[in-house]
């Protein structure tokens, strides 16, 4: 099977997407893998497999690669005899942050009838924006952490007690995120978060909260990953982040009770079904006093959360053959014909 | 000024979009107007102005028109000397229903840095899906009608009393919508609605409810239309619908109290700001016992609700010069360079 990975994008997470894509090259061992890079200008390039090193992109060398355009059914390069398709069975959207997680790439691929793995546009919009995630989770019966919301022009005043965590509403990978331990620190944290977004979300920060991650997909049956209790030594810095996006070896499952595990799994299913069909997403949960809360949905998780699955590639292949596609709409101009008749113009 | 109108689409509302586009030709008198048709197969065609008649599309004659492709900055036709841009100052998304109102076209145009009038992807997703509209409206302090939600696989049982109105969650133009007066009629109404969507929303049907429509935009200042009390003689059939999408003469303002008018205007502003910047939308409100409720948001209203404005074209031009665009993200590969250094590979 041939899998084409789309990565990069006009996104604050452009660079970690490169790291993710390089990791997938190691993970997808049995398949033929191709790479399409979306640069900062949103030009598409076909990248040879042996050029998949981060310096190739950082140096700008990638610009010598073959340029592609997206048209109906897929990506094409120009050749002397017209245009030549990049042959693939399926496309994986591996663009983190803007473009990839906000629904734009999903919209492009749906519009042009490309088979792809990614949340669709509706699912992307609801999971990319943390405010919408909250109300969506509530609507399907999954608890979330209480929060406050501030826009750039709002008075910088919050009701909840400290410490709190301040996050831009629309970003992932902890960009623009701060833990604020007193009112004196709030202003600076908001300045940082508003650098990246017009809106921020503020939640209570619970020291040493239990966090559990679970990824999964529906491939005609549920394929849920192991539950991981991620290690949190201090806060995310760039090395920790790099580790997150380059992980390719399987984890050890969290040692939790069966009841807790089932609750996490049930919450995942409520979130995923049916909105996220066609995607592999990772949900991050908190456990507080025995209750499970959704922290966030990662619509395009770092390195596709491959390390959480015991058979990632096989699951990926199964998902590829059970992808949703839009219903076909027959347009027969009956309506216009009736108007024409009614007007005596038929 | 040159305005290019994008219409058609792979949508149940494809045909009314053609009617809307023909109407806009009459409305935009002072501008140069061009037309790009998206056919059922999602191919793009440049349509000469004198071919803008519904029979040109219904007959399939449009296929002889110049084919276009969408690339960075806009639409292009092939010429002997490469490709030629369709010159325009702004593009209007006039595709009703799927593609146009679900955020796909907005995503394509944002991705390719085209200046366009339409709700952006996030705003489209929230207004296209009536369930999300409800929770969004609530979150900005606008009341909506109570409702129940059924999915295709749910038991066909509702709690509320009859009569009710059954609507597909994601469509406009009253497609798939029924008024149900007793339990015996529910099954058929659900069959009809589920033809068009996997989810339906059910609301109490209030005979002779007062309905008021208001359209508007933010062009650096609020530009709110008159308030109309639409005429409802019986239910929408195809002639009535045709009238709605072909309206081009100004209405008479509803005779309502100043208090009610202000409440409607304030509700509109809460919905519009800031999510809908860059668009002209129409909101339909109900008045029940002196209270204002949002019924629905029309992200791409029929004939752009031109008939509600006293100076539609001037407002349109003002909006064209105050369109939002995505923030530029600088990608400097600092992060990858730091990893390289840390690894001793710099």
C-alpha cells in the first residue's frame, strides 16, 4: 500500500510537523511512503524519501524539489506531457496547528475527492478551538475542566483562584501556554498567549494532576490504543517537545484500574463517534477525585500517536480501507426546469 | 471595482445558487461582475455574463465555457503562454448549502490567499450545523428555541408536545423540513429529513410565530439592514423558494417597536462579532412573548439578502476593503536549528 504524508503548513507548528513526518518514515515500515511538504508560503513540494531530514527544510534546499498542484483526485506535478499524478492509495494529513488542524486541509482534500486520514472539517473546527471542544464534549456527555474565556479587548480580570493555566484557544503543542501562580503574573501570561490568538482560555492548574492519553480510530470496529500516563518532568521545553513528536517506540501501559480504563475508553468513544470518523486522534484526559475529564482532543497528534498502538501500521491500513466519503448529490435541474415551465419558457 | 461571484457547488442548493447569482447580476450595477460556476463535479468554469441564464446550466451548455483552476492568489485559465489569472478585486462566495456554507470554499480561498466575502471556515461550521448554532448562540448570550436531536440510529421518540418542526441539522432553504402535527406523522417526516442528513433537530412549531430577519456586516462600522417580517403564506414550495432567491427590490421595514428592533440588532451583533467578520449574513429571529430568539444564521443568504439594504452595493464595496486576512506566521526554523545544535549536528 502507498501512503502519502502531507506535512509542514503555514503554522506555528510547522517545524514539529517536519519532526513528525520524519518519525512516520521510521514507523511505516511495510508500506511505500511518499512525502508532500507544504512550505510557509503554502507551496506543495514532492520530497524524495532520502531528503527527509530536518536540515533539508531548514536550509531551504527543499525548494529544488518538484512542485505540485492539488486538483481533483490528488496532487500532480507538471511534466512535458501535461500533468502527472502522485500515485497513492491514501493521504495522511500530518500538518499540526493551522491549516492541518483547523479544517482547511481537510476541506481541500474533501472538495477534491482525495481519500485521506484526518478529522473532517467539522471535527477539526470543534477540536482545534478549545472553547468549542468544551461545549462539544458536554453535548456528548463527557466532562471537561471549568474555565474562563478572555478576548484581546476584554478586561484582564478572572474569577477563579490561582494557580491557573493560560492557553491560546486555537493552538496545540503547548505554544503560548503558561502556568500562572499569582495575579502579578497574569498580565505577562496573557501577553504571551495573545501573541498567538485573539482568545485565551483559563483553567485551574492542578499540581500533579493525573493525566492519561488514549488514541484510537474506528475501522469498522474500535481500535483503541493503550492508555499512557505521560511523564511530566517540569514543563514542556523544546527538547521535551521534540521527544513528543519523534516518538516511535511503544510505551508501557499505565497501571490503572479496569474501571478507570473503561471510563477513559468510553469517554473516547463518545467524543470520536461519529464526528471523527476517518481519523486517528489522541484524547488527553485528567483524573480528578476518581472522575474523568477531557483535557483536549489532538486532531492531528504528534507522530500520529503511533507509540500508543501495538500494531499501528496494520491499524492504519485497516483505517485506509474504511474511510468516509461525502454523499453523492445528484443535480438534475428539476427545480430550474419547473421554474422555466411555470414561466412558460420550457 | 471588479467582483467575481462563485456559485453552484456540489450541494442540494446548487440550483438556487444559480438563481441567486443571476439576481446578483441585476443588483451589482456599478461594478464589473464576473461569474465562476462550480458544477456538480466540482469543476470550475468562467461564465460569460450574457450566458447567465438558468437554462445555460440546466442544459449542460456551460461545459463549453473556459475551465479554471484554483491556485495561490486566485482562479486561472490555461492559455498558450501558461496560465492567465481571472482578474478581480474580491470574490463573493455565493454557494448555498454544502461546499459554500459548510466551510470548504472558505477554507480553499483562505488557504490560497484569495480576498473573499463569506464567513470563514470556523464561522461556517458553527452556522451550517444547527446544533452548533444553538450552543454558539447560547455562549454569546442569545436565546434559541428549545430542541431535541435525533441521529439516524436513535430510537424515534421525542419528549416535546406536537406540533413540532423537523429539520435536517445541516441544510438550509427548507430542504427536508416538515411540520409534524401528531405522532403518526413523525416517522415520515424523519424519513424525509434523514434523506438529507444523518442528524435532525426537532423544535416546537409555533403557529403564526412572529419572524423577523436582519442582515448585516461589519465594515469598520456596523452596517445593519432593515428588519423584515417575511411573508409566510402556507409553507415554502418551489415558487416561493424561487422568489426568495431572486429578490432584488427593496422591502418595506417591519413596523415594530424601537425596543424590539434594538433587541434584534443587539442579538445580531452578538452573533456576528467577531466570528463572522468578512461576511454578510442574515439572521432569522422569532419573537415569542416579547422575547427574541435566534432561529437560524444564514451564512450565505439567498441573493445575499440584498433586498434588505438601502445601499447594498455601496456596503458591499466598503466590506471589500475591510476584509480580514489570516495572520502571517514567520517560520524561521529556529526550533529545528536548536535541535540540530543540541544533537551536535549544526
